């Protein structure tokens, strides 16, 4: 019996640290330590910050795959787009443990939870709500994920790149994994 099930690696290359940008792995360490502390104090999950000294997706994926047997989950943090999408996809395909990219999924989950709570407060159902999200169409095109599964036909996302709804997304083209680019 080991503690693996209750241990998460908080992994970054330091290329997209919130508010700081591409500061590199050494400067990102303090932020990753803070994230690890949140796991410990809020969820009782042991978390280890891991800052990798590479910006190349192949090297990043290889390093995380080599470390994975020590962890019950991988939390990808502060990795710049578009590499973050490739890294996440490849690790999810290769590993038998959860791989979560907080910058994508965490933000979407928190915003969706806040929206559902707001609808509950005003007595509306998500299926009949009309919603316009300004400045998010590019993100929706890139990764439809939980937003798309939750979206009734009366939701729209817009940006300079165009407008998406739950049934149409002009300018999207499907990839072999079913996600639009």
C-alpha cells in the first residue's frame, strides 16, 4: 500500500503563468507550490510541484510519463497554448491516471458552476436560459468540453473570430479526435 492514490503532480513548464506570462520553470515554482498547498489544505490531497525545464511538447510528455507511476493524477498548470492542448491530449491517451489541465477545465467548471447557481437564484432553468458570452468563441472552438455538453441551443459565444452556438460553429473544422480547431 502506498500513498500514490492521494498524490497529484502539479506540472508546468512556466510558459503561461497567470499575470506573468512566460517566466520559465524556476520562476513558476512559487506559483506551483501555492497550487500544491491548495490541494493539501482544501482537499486533503498531497501535491508535488514539478517544474520542467523544457518547452518542447515531446520532452514534456516524456518527462511526465516517466514520473507518472508515482502519482494518482496529473494537474497541468501554466502551459502556453497551443502546446497545452497537445500535451494534455497525449498524456490522457498514454496514462491510466487522470490528467487535468486546470487552465482549461478548472476555469470552465468554476464559471459553469457560478452560472448554474445564478440561474437557480433567479429561478430559471439552464435549458431555457439565454446566454451570450463575449470574447470566448476562440476558446469554445478550441475546446468545447463541458461548456458544449451543458449548452442549450439558446447560448452563444462570440469574439472577433466569429460566433458559435451549441449546434453550429462557423469556421470550425473537426479533428480526428472530434474537437474543433
